[in-house]
C-alpha cells in the first residue's frame, strides 16, 4: 500500500509526544527518499514546536491540522507560516501513527475523508479506528520500535536523521528506558540506532533533563501541592490554567511534575490534572506495577497503556476527582 501511494499524509494523536512525532518524521523521511510527496499533520502544534524536538529532520514542515479544509483547496500552515496549497481530497494514503481511536486525532480526523486509503500504525491495545490496514503490536513499547522493525524487515535504509527521530520515539515512550514496558527489543533498537553515531546524550538531555531555570519557582509551587491520599498510595497533582499561564510550563516540564508524584516511594497511582480552560481538564494517570490505568481511563472515555493513560473531562473538578478516586480505590 505504501509503494502504490504517491501522496501520503501522516498524522498522530493530539498532544503529540516524542514517540508520535519521532515516528511520523522518520517515516516521512523514508517516504520522501522513495520519491513520494509527504505531509505531516498535527493538532496541538505548539507542543510540537517546543525545543525538545526542534532538531529533528522535517520538524519545521509539520502542518497545523486546523488548516485542513475539506472540499476546497487548502493552504497548509506550518508554525505560523503558509507552506503549500493542496487540492483536497488529495492524498492517496493516510498513515495514522501512535493512535488507534478517531477521537484521539482532533482536527486531523478530517484527513480520513481526504485520503483514499488509511493505514493505522499503532502500539496501543485494541485500536478501534476503521482502516484499510492495521499494523498493531501492543508488545512494542513505542511506535518507534515498530517502525524500526518495519524498516529492518523491508531493508529500508535508516539514515542518521531517521535514527535520531526513531531513538527519540523509543526513549520517549519508555521514559528513557525506565518504564516497565522497556524490553530487550527496546535496547536492541537503541543499540542498533547508536551505530549511526547519533548523539543520544543530547537527545535524552533535551527530552528528560533540561529545564528553564526561570521555571524553578513554578516547579516549587506545583510540587508543593501534590496531595498524598490513601496512605500515600495515590497522588493527585493539580495544575491550574492560571499557573500554566503564569509560568509558561512546557509539555515536558508538566510531565515532570507527574514523574515526581509517581516516583515517591509507596505510590501506586498518580493522577495529574491540567486545567485546559474553565471546567475543562486533561487528566493523565500513571501506575506502578500491575495496576492497569488504561482500564480506568477507558471508563471515562480515555485510553492508553497499562501504566500510562489519559483522558479529558469536563465539569466540576471536585466531582471529577471524586469519581476518578472511586475507580482508583478499587484497584489499589
Ligand atoms: Mn506511543
């Protein structure tokens, strides 16, 4: 299906992470090297344009999903810049990476109608999206691993820049090889990619360690408010819209709060709530060991992995947290 397509769109889940962006950009480069015209789309482009990913090849060509206008010719925008004009529906093929549900695509879902065929390339459990071809391996910790495996099986050369993107994907979804989803295969892929002489120390520093010293005051504010419940087995961390605005926390910094809340000894489940706007929240759940937070997120219309999942919620904060804690209480 890939070989037959001349024009390919690639997209990923909302609030994209290193796995989705790295996988999309490595695939983009491979397809361009095969002579295809390729566009990568993302909702939440601001997250994409944070510095962590700025060095990846093709990064500046990622288009706003909001610039897709069906039934007309569309001008796709990269980060604030008009990029190119395309007649829609205009793609032979859409490849959705790192997402298996239509509601995880945001505005990118319009690409389904704009494309003749759809491939879903995902490592989440039980993707439900309608497609012409499903490539799914929930035993792989990242889509980056799946893409490496695909390239290796088809003798597709991995350039240094593709290697950097795949390595970013692999290290992102394993929390820098610390999460329990890390397998021998994860290390195998990382080891093979390191033969391309990529600067893994710099990639991991940017993704997992670097922070803006001006954010420290804000870190202290948020960390101070981590609540330990159920004898320290559950944490709830709340990040208000006002705090996000005041300290301009980026995506990675926000995730670091959850890391602290999860890494405290004795914690089994951590709940991290970000207020998007009044009455609208993004909630991410992390668990330790066998506790399955994907099942909990699914009860509230979300999804994800056993130890890392997420959901959106609207309404009264206290009521939402009470419902969520009731579900968490059953499994701890
Ligand atoms: Mn992933």
